[in-house]
C-alpha cells in the first residue's frame, strides 16, 4: 500500500544490527555533526587568533602600523617596547597570518640612505647568550621568484639556518659583555632573488676589539648595566650602498663602529637587498660557551647561557631618512601610485600623503615583487603590472 511505501526503511536484522539503509542515515547525521563541529572550532580559532593578533602591535616611528609575528616577545601595553626571553624569535609583519600563511605581508624595510635605531637593555643578558636584532631578505624565494616556505615560515639568512640562503645584516648580536654588527653579502642570485651561497662570516666589527668600549661597569663607555641606543646608518651614493655605520650611545657617550674593514665592493653587493627591503628579526638564543665564543670570548669564559639568560628589552624603534620628501600614494583601479606633487595621474579613488618607506610598503603590498630601474626624470621607477613613477 501507499502507507507501507512511505514507512522508514530502517529495520533490524535478526542479529540486532542496523540494515544498510539505517547505517547510511546514521553515518550522514554523524558527518553533518562533525562538519558543524569543525566550523565552530574554526570560528573559535580565528576569533582567538584575531584577539591575540590585536595585542601584537608594535610602534616603529617612521612606519605604518606593524605587528610582531607569532607569540614570542611580550609587548608593552603602549607598544613602545618588547621583552624577549631566551629562545624567543619573531619578525615584523603587517598581517596576522604572516609569515607562515602570508609571506607577502612580511614587513619590508627599505633602508638605503636611511638610519634604523632602537634602545637595548641587555643588563640581564649574560655570557654565551645572544640577543640579536637583524635584517634578512625574507621571504626566501625559489629560482622562479615564488616565495619558498622552507621550514614553514619563509625564513632565510646568510648561514642557511632553516635551509635557505639570503643576504643578512646583523644590526646587533650582543650580550652585556660584547656587541657585534655584521653585514653579510651573497653571491649573485640564480634566477629571481634565489641565492645559492652567502658569506657566512660576514664583515664584522666587535666592541671587544676596542678596549673599554662596552661592558658591565662604569669604567666602560657603554655601561651595559643600563639601556643604550643603537643606530645603524646605511650610507649611499645614488643607488649604491657605500657605508655601514653603527653608533652606540648612552648619556652623551658614544662608541662608533665604522666597519672600515668592509670595502666598497663588499657593501655594493648589498645595495639591491637593502634598497628593495629586508625583514626585521628579533632572536634570543645561546647555549654553551663554545657556541658563542666567536662573539664574546674574550671577555667571556666558560659560562653557559642558561645561567645568565635573563630577559632583554628592545624599545623605541625608529626608521628615519635624511632629507625625506613627502610622497602621495594614490589608488586607482586597484593599482597604487607613489608620486610627487607634479606627477600627472588619472582620476583617483583615494589619496594620502606618506613617507618614502611607507610608499614602498604600500606598493609592495598592492603589487607584489617590484623591479627597480633608473629613470632620467625621477629617482626611481617601479615596473609591475603598470609603470609607476616614484619621487625621491
């Protein structure tokens, strides 16, 4: 009968097991519930990530709003400083998903002709420890130019840590007994920004070679019992890096590392990476005395990092450029243009005035990798999906 035809077809077998039709319905209900559970978990995870990310903002004078990646480092409520503990590792990014899931939003600092500065408190960072602040040409790239995740976070450096090579500039590798700054060049890239070899040792200069320049106590020019300022200037002539100078300052006293051992040819090979933009890294590491002897022995001896690995603090980050002229960044038809006041542009949908470094960040964010070339009428020309002219 019609009544029998509409009855549910989930009857029991003689042994009490569900027949196939019943098993299908139960399985379908289970899959639906599992799907709903996954959706709820994803929403909760994204909400938690957003909440965590909202607390990761760090102030860098001269830059747009940036974040500190991951969970390492304790950022002060005002965003002015970050406290780093042993084994912390983080980088500057402009997206909550970067770097692991969003390599295009690894913040790029274009520093040719610029100075980057910060205040360091290393009073609790002892021998065999290394609190490093440095630049690398991340994201790492395959020969094709496509970002290559490597160990998962697109990291690269001049010692192939994580498995990928790229140029590196160590602004500070230090503890409270020794301070070293080191640019590292690489061989000419194979393909689009893909490197096969770099100078591991680099062109280093260390305070331990300058008498009583740096150490624990009032007899030192820089007394590491107290915070001190680190300023690194990337001197340039035109589009060529010609000098790399580090100045440590504290209460009117200064130690200057001129890096005279870095010849012009060496520095010139870093011109393009420094101009195109590099990723700023914070890393606190160290183990045995032997591990860190290249940096701090002497004056350090057999100490181990574990015995003196108190927290360090980096604060007051800033990027400045001499004689910076304001630029306008204009968005039109999905493309961004950086220009001076006299540039002829089509009707625009939005405009704002910004600095040179901020303009580069916007261009890179909107257009991806940028190819630079000289231009007779302006300082720089950007070639991407459209020709974009930028004033100095």
